[in-house]
C-alpha cells in the first residue's frame, strides 16, 4: 500500500506539469506550435543524456544478472505487444498513432523517477534495461511505422543519437568508465529535464486541441482502457502463472519494475515523434493526456494486485 501511495504522488506531480504546459498556451505566453521545438530538444538532446547518465553506476555480477533478466523480460513483452498491435491493425484497423499508443509505454519519462521514489537509487539501473529495450524498438519499429517506410532504414537507425547513446551507455557500464564530473554533471542535469519537458509538451498540445469535443471521442476511452487496464491484466496473469520471478534473487522486485514500466501511460515520445514525422500529434497528445489522467487510478490498483498475486 505504501508503494501505491508514493506512486500516486508522483503521478499527480506529472499531471501538474501537464497543466503548466496547458496554461502556457492557454494564456498565450507560448504557441502550441512551439512545442515542436521542445520535442526536438527532448528527442535529440535530453533523452540521450538521460540514457548515458543511467548507466553511470558500479558493475557487479548481481547487477549484471538483474540487468539481463530485466532486459530479457522487456524484450519478450515488446514482442508480445508487437503481435497484439498487428492483430489490432488487421482486425480493427488501428492507425499508426493508435498502434504506437498501445505498444509503447511512458517508461522513458516516468519509470526512472517512479522507481527512484519507491525503491531507491540502487534499483534505477533495472528500469533502464526496460527503457533501453523500448528505445531500440522505438527507433527501429516505431520510427519506421510512423514514417510509413516499407522497410527499416538501418543506416538511419544505427546512426540515430538515441541508439548511439544506448551503445555508449553499455560500453561505459561494462568497461566501468567514469565520465569526468565536468562532463557528467551537465549530462545528468540535462537528463533530469526529461519528465518535466515531456509533460509540458503534452500540456501544450492539449491546449491546442478541442478538449470538449474530445470528451465525446469514444476512441480515447477505448485505447486508454487497452493501454491501462486490458494489457496490465493480461501481463499480470502471465506473471502470476509463469512464476518467472523465482529464477533469480530479488526476482519479485525486478518483476515489479518491469511491470511498472509496462503499465505506464502511452509514451509521450510518440507525440514528439508524431510531430517530427508530421502525423496526428494532437490526437497522440490527447491519448497521452487521457492515459496519464486515468493512470492515477489504474497504476496504484495494478500495483496492489501485483503485491497480492505475485508472491
């Protein structure tokens, strides 16, 4: 129950950040179109810094084991989601923004501060495993899907700044290379801007959207339910039946981290990428806002169910 209360407090903080972004545009201090500049800054500067900073920790055999365990689970989850959205696209004609909303959680912006608040800094590393796996899928599958390319452009993927940041972070971790403070301090400070800037961008896009009309849009509720209720229930059932947490020490805690990363709202990065690829960023922003709002209820409940079932 205590973890659920801490989680609820953090989610309220995120929603306040969204509200501040909304006010900036609503009071004509900024234009909604200015959010695109912030999105580019987040995608190409802030996120790479957050990735590199997350790997600046000490190396031990136990940490490596936990990191690999978390990464394997994250990969399996993304493969299952990939199958699920392909079914949704063929049977229910989901568009690319809707597919991305269902598949990609807001783990990059939310999970690190959540894990830090609930479990402590020692466990942040394992949340980075999920984030790194998702980033690989984001800049391979998702970017190709949003750009509507017939095939992946591997040259652009490999040279993408976020993929490079993942590779650099892994090298720093395995080789135990510590960046000098003159470099690490600004990298850390910029990386800490990830959640606030992402939430502010979401709020700015929301201010430019027809909020009253959107409340009548059934799709926003349907995809919020899929992202926040149906998928977490399926994942929780799989975890309950498989007992995968018994494979390694602290497996239950690591499983909780992966579970949290999987049930967060839709990724705000999708909204930013939709802006970059000239897709329906306003619709994506509304999906992000709705899922962020509803997760204040769904995520604490999901954690309570996890604590009672996965034992």
